[in-house]
C-alpha cells in the first residue's frame, strides 16, 4: 500500500513524485494513474518518479508505471525514474522497462537529463 505520495515542483512543467511504501494491484495502481492524469491536466508533463521510499512493486505496478509513461508521452512529456532500490531496479530490468524509461541514481541527475 502507498503510505505516502508527495509531489515537488522542480521547474515549470517538471515535477518529482516521491512514492513511499509499496505499490500493488488495485487501488495503488489506479491512484498512481489518477495522479499522473491530474499532473498532465495541470501542465506537468515531465515527471520523475522518486522511488527511494518504494519497498515493493508487483507486476501490476510496473504495468501502471508503463501506462503512466504512455500518457505522459501522449501529452508531449516524458518520465524518468530516480533513486530506486536495487530490488526495484532488478524488477525493472527483468521486465525491460529500463529500455523504455531512463533510470538515474538521484532526482537531480534525472532533472538534468530533462533540462538538456
């Protein structure tokens, strides 16, 4: 269950989303997608998922992340992943999501990539 979900503005149109807890099938995945929908509606189309506080993500969560990416790309934006724990990184590499979404050790490094 997502214990905490916070958004932090980095630049106009760029936001870091900190996710704490775990993301599983059902309400957590739906919440993640609703949050991205609201960000797109607000013109925040460059999104960095800060996963430093994420302890577990099941396959449904990974699918939700990819759907979020698709929505952001459809809005002429993009997504980066930052600070994921090794187990999460392993899951993203195993599912080849790392080929779709660039991953960075820190939010700052991910933000630099968006700015370039």
